[in-house]
């Protein structure tokens, strides 16, 4: 009797909170086909049509049940299960499959190939529980300060989700070694750090300074900018990579290094050499970006003449495909065409959709076509470094907010990049303004934050990462406590019925999880689509995304709130859930009584999708 009451109670809770969403589902063509109750043995088998109809009528004032249930367009199931009765099975499973994980999960994973999760997340879940996990993902640019295996491991341990390789710097062999180091870290120590390759793109930049990490330009000093190829550079000389530079530049033009960190004025043209005077002193870094300004305006024709993907970039892209990178970020994108072109090139050479293409928004051209560009990309990066050199600085914050919003509307992950903690290249603590900037990006609910120089060549890479981590956690918690995003509204993405069903299921699942105070949402996904839709809904609880390939697991690493697991699963949701519960419990990542909302886009029949609310047995 008590059992039956338990079952009915949880049933009415679920219907109570989700009736409206079911109505939404039904109007998008879904049919609620089965509601099963399990309250210990014997298990009542579904579909319990009568009970279902009556419950729907009761909750929806007689509107929903009878009308919707008769529609045969698609099938969706709702299973509400009382905890009792599953427990015995769970315990039994855990003895078979559950192996206590080793310190970094390495031993455990070697013996249980059936479930893999990031070692850091595993530790975090064990120590602090579901809610404490960080939702904002962290990208670190790898450079001389962080390329050694132990340095990479320190970053992985500190929460790095993605390692970025900037092809502007370093040799291909150097990058290859870093990729190898990251891969062995993943396979040997149980991390799942994804790799993003960032193309050089055709920007105009300075050369190296005979290997020096930086060179100081003093106020009033005269420098030569030359298009000649020089074996060794005379003092106060720099090369420029754009052959037309000496011809195109005019006396009186202003040259901005890295968007204004250092400034020069052109005073004389001498054949291939351009003599300039330093008007704003500072440090010149190897391959620093150069922009030309004439009468207060950016000279854009120069960049416009350069291809987005240069011949060197194509070789780098081939290299990235061969090395199996997870993401390619394209610098200085101007139109959506170049992204489409690259995606078709990749698809002909790599397993379908195994490499995500990210568009870097960092020029005024990219802003003109920003929506088209993002629609065809797998994600975007707000590359504020170069962007701030191409548009007035005061416009950068609102452009950032606009791109973050747009990406969420279009269901594309977005990275906020550059100068988040710039002062930490040299100092062990950030400025208060930097902390505020990081917090703001988290409050905007960007998917990921990125370190550049701070991790590539700064003095305090691990400290910088730790600042990103702690500031993200605090801001996320504050947003939840203060219900900052309760009124967020998202437009529908698709008009195709199947996709609308997935959308409805995911937004309903997120709302249910919020209202029920669920501990986590589970999603079983092959293509990652349902996982991304759940991430887009930005629910209060973390999303455990179970997917069956390593590459999809790494791809999901960049999306807000997702904790990707690799798991072999079947089309049978019930057995997937039982196995998952047993494995997670055995590894101490969840406990009896935790409340889960589970959805799936895998099934044996075409339209079979489901939302389930379960209490962990
Ligand atoms: N692989 C590398 N080897 C050496 N130095 C690197 C490497 N990657 C980054 N750096 C250093 O870190 C700095 C910041 O990195 P970042 O990736 O932001 O480069 P960037 O040159 O500013 O270009 P981008 O606009 O593509 O980000 C670089 O200017 C460079 O000095
Ligand atoms: C990251 C990058 O390319 C930029 O900020 O310019
Ligand atoms: K780059
Ligand atoms: Mg850039």
C-alpha cells in the first residue's frame, strides 16, 4: 500500500509540473504513449492506457489526454518510476560492473571500458556532489609555458577542458608533440581534454625577434618595418609578412601593434623598408598583429585582399585532420562561404562530423555577416584581441553580449576569448577589473572562457586557470541563487517535426528539472544534438551526457553544463538507466535518493523519445 502511494505521488508531481509541456509536445505532434509505474515486484507493465488518460485529464482539465493520445504522429513515452524494486538489481549490477576507480580513474577505466568520465569531474562529483560542478568550460592556449607533460597535466587537473594550439606560433613538430602529450594524458590518466587548432589566417603581422620572447619599443625610437626576408635582424628592425606593405602604406599612417598595445607613425618609405617612429611605447611580441590606420580609420582594403584560409593554413588544416584534432577555429572569417567550404573539405577527409569548425569573430567583415557565419559553423569565438583592433574598443562589450546571445539562440557553443586575465601574464593575482570581466562573461552564460598569453607564455598559467575556475563557480552559484535567468526565452530552432519534438523534450526536461530541484539531467545521445539542446536550456542542475564515442565525448566538452561520459549503450532505455545508476553509484558519483530527469534520442524505433523522472535506488 505504501508502495503504491509512493508511485502515485511521484507520478502526480511529475504531471503537475509538466502538464503544460506535455501540451506543447502534443501540439508539436508527439503522442504520449506510455506511463509505467514500478513500485516493487511485481512490476506493472506499460502501457497503462487507462491510468495515463485519467491522469492527463485530471491534470489538464480533460483537454489533453483523449485528444492527444489518439494522434499517431509520433511516439513519446513518460515513465515515472518509484524507487522501490530497482534497488536489488542496482546492487547486483554494481558488483558485476563496478570497479572502484583509481586515483585518476586510470585503473578503473582500464578495467571498465563501459564507462569513462573525466578524472577531475569524477573527483569533484565525489567530493562535492552534483550541484557543485562547474558549468562554464575552460580553454587554455598551450605555449612554451605549458607544453611539457607535467605542465599539461597540471592544467588538466586544474579544469582545462580544451587545449588550444595557435598555428601562428611554433612549428608543426612542436604542435604534434603537444597533441601527443595531451592524448597520452587522456588515455593514461583518465582525462578527456579536447584539442582545438586555431588557424593563422591572413592577418598582417610582425616577424620573430631573433628568438627573443619580446622586445621593448621606447617612446620616440625609430624602427624599420621591412618586407625583406632577413637571416638575422638588425636592432630596431622588424619584418612584416605582407609583401604589399611597403607599397600600400603612406607617410602619416598609424601602425597599431596588437590593437594598440604599441603605436608607430610612418615617417618615411625607403624601397622595401618603412621607417616609423614609436608614439606609444611598449613590449613587442613575436608575430604581433599589425593594423594600419589612416585619418583615424582602419585601412581595411589590405586585409580584404588576403584570403581567409592561406596556403599555409591549408597545410595546417591537413595536419589537424591527420592528427585528429577535435575542433578547428578559423581566424578572420569574413563570410559563411569559407566555413562551408572548409566543412565540406573536412567531411571528405575525416569521419563525419568528427571535427567541429568554429568561426572566430574578430574583424568588422565578420560582424557584417555574423548570423550567416554562425549558422553554418559548429560554434563561434568572440576573439576580442583582434576585434578590439578593428572596431572601437568601447563597442567590444556590447558586441560580445550580442554574439553570446545569438549563439545561444542558434544553439551553437560560444567561447569568450582574449585578455580575460592579461595582467596575470606577469603577476600572480588578477586585477579587480579582470575578475569583473570574467564574471560578466559567466553571467552572460557563454559556454567557455579562454586563456591566451596567460597560459601560453605567462608566469602563472595554473594560477590564471584557477582564477577562471573559482570566479566561474561563484558567479554561476550567484546566478542560480538569485534566479538571474528565470525569464530567459529562446526562439524555436527548427520547423521539422522531429527536431521540434527534440526541442520540446529538452526544454520540458530542463523546466521539470528546475521545478523539481533535480540533481542532474541524464541524456543518452549519439549525435550530441539532444545534449546541445539541454545545454542551450541552461538548467540549474548539471547535464550528464552519455555518448558512445570518444570523439563525441570530447566534442561535448566545450558546451555549457555538460558532463560528457563515454558509455556503450543499447536502444533499451531501461537497461541503460539501470546500468548507469549502478556504475555511477559504484564509483561514488551519485547516491541513493538523488533525483534524475532522463531523456534520450537513441531508440530502436524512429520517433521513440522519452522523459523519465527517477529517484536513484
Ligand atoms: N605555440 C606557441 N609558441 C610560442 N609562443 C606562443 C605559442 N602560442 C602562443 N604563444 C604566445 O602567447 C601569446 C598569446 O597567444 P595568442 O594565442 O593570444 O596569440 P596571438 O598572437 O595574440 O594571436 P591570436 O589573435 O591568434 O590569438 C602569443 O603572442 C605568443 O607570444
Ligand atoms: C583569440 C584571438 O584570435 C583574438 O582575440 O584575436
Ligand atoms: K590564430
Ligand atoms: Mg586573433
